[in-house]
C-alpha cells in the first residue's frame, strides 16, 4: 500500500504529451475518478512518474476501444429527465408513473403476446405456486384491502385501451361478482405506464405496468432460486490480472412478462379498478348486478 500510495495516488492529471490532445480530457476524467475512488485528492502538482505514465498508457488503450464509435448522444435537459424519472425515499432512481393511451402502448407489444403457457416453463415449487395459488394466500384474519390504486388512463382513451388489451389477449372481462373478495369488497388493482425511452414513428413508447400491490399484500411471496443468481452486488471486490478487462453484459427480452399465459384460475385475483364500457362486455351479460370490470392477466391469457 505504501508503494501504491507513493507512486500511483494521487494521479497528476496533466503532462502526458504523448497522448493525443482530443483524448486528454477523457484521460483526465478517468484519472480524477480513480483518485476520488481511492480517497486521495483529485490531482497532484507533481509530474507523473514512470509507473503512472505506464498505467496511463494502458488507460488510453482502453479508451481507444470506444474512440471510433460514431453514436451521437441527443441533446437533453433536466426537465426532460425528470419528466420520466424521479428518486425514491432511499435515493434510488425510479421511473415515474405516466398516463397512457393505446397507440403508445400497442407499438411496444410483440405479436407473440400471451402465446406461451407458463406451466410448460415451470417445475417444482414454482409449478405448485402456479397451479395452487390459493394455498399461498395469507390467513383470513390478516387480510386487508386498502384503497384501490389508480388506473391511469384518461376517460377519453379508456374504451380504446380496453378494446386493445382484450384484442391482443392480455385481458379478459369478468363481472365483479366473479373476482376475489375480502370483507365483501372485490380485489382491484391498478394500471399505469412508464416511458421506454424509445420513439417509433414520432410516438413515445410506453411500457404497461400492472400495479398488483393489493394482490401482493394478500399472498406470500415466492422467490424460487433467483436469490442464488449472481448479481452486480456480488462483485464488490474482485481482482483483474494485468491485461485483463472486466466485461458485464445483460439481455433484455422484449415484453418478456406478457409473453406468457397464466391459468384462468388466476383471473379472479387480477381485476382492475375501472369499469369496462358496456359495448365491450360479452353478449348476454347485460344483467350483471354490478358493472363488469376488466380482469387483467399479468403475462396475458387467452
């Protein structure tokens, strides 16, 4: 540590004449970041040592990996950023709930929505959770329904949203009497959208979010084996040998959750707090004692 402190940190930001002038700001930014992470002052007034120059040359080679990129970052403002993102009470970045309409939502759905029976992809305890969900509900004396969350769709857009969700198979229609009830009240969830930060044909795309907080409060969670998977928090301390570079990658499947069909027995737990327009109700159900509601099927049901 004495050697590292004496020869590496704090790193001087200047006096690297062999580095191209256009790359020096990038080098200075990286060196300043390393000094900050180490806990040293942001720079040093001393000229760089031979060892510091050797390491700086390696950093420059790493910078050259993306130097040829021609991707242009579009201009943005903090106003644009905070329109779609915020910070929660723990200081973590979150996307803000948005009102949505069908055109902004439809463009984000692939044709394969609701085409995969979820039972075919589960086994063991996960399959038991799917087939016998009622066994995971909490005891009756612990159940409580608070205020139903909002369905964030303007009245003028609601009929088109309903028709679209029914048409692609994400939702179906049930009478309120068929929904799960707690203390005589139907279990109702919410709907909202978050921005996908994508634009298609001039239209900002939204991701549909089903707010299942009321349902989640009535059942035990099921984590499966996800807790055994590696995560970025597990890499808090690891070592690289000389010449090695750490590369982290992830994969994002478009509308992954909505590709799966869930059992029809789950429909009664997934109603939403908004009445379906009468013209979209199934024939012969005009006599329902209560207005029908849309039964949302997270992950799609046909």
